[in-house]
């Protein structure tokens, strides 16, 4: 691997096909609005591995917007990026995940938030 910053490149390829993946994590059902839970919205976690390293990419989005958190084993602190809308956050999460895959990271878990 020639560039260890491939996982967190600021320039994400906007021509990837993963944009359609972002919409599958939204529930357009109006019945979901009956929950008064503060945890309502999308929560998604991806665990990636490459060359013996593990990284984490996490999405949390709701009506008030969203954020993506990245934990890179080569960095001292996690990075968090905030977005105005839930859809925008999900779109950039999908793009970041697709870019990571193209850069050689293997996704070993991609789904709901892990507990325990």
C-alpha cells in the first residue's frame, strides 16, 4: 500500500454507483413517526480491515441531520463530519465506504450498531 491516507481521502469519487445504496436505509413509512424515541433515525456501522489494521466507519442520522464518524488506526483521534440532512449523511457514508473498498479495505461488518 503506497498511501496510508487512502481510507480518508477528502476527494471522494462522485461517479460511483453506491449512491443508490444510501436510500435503502431510510424508512419512508409514516408509522415510524409515532415513536417518541430520541434514537429514531438511521444508525449504521461498518468495520473494515486492511494489512492487519481495523477501522470503523459509523453513520448516525435523523430528522435534525446526520454525522459520520471515522476511527482510523493511524490517527490519534476519531474524525466526525456533520451533515445538514439525513439523506446527505447517508449518501456520503455510502461514498466513503465505496472509496475505502476501492482502496483495498475489506468490509467485515456492515449493519446495525453493535452492542456489547
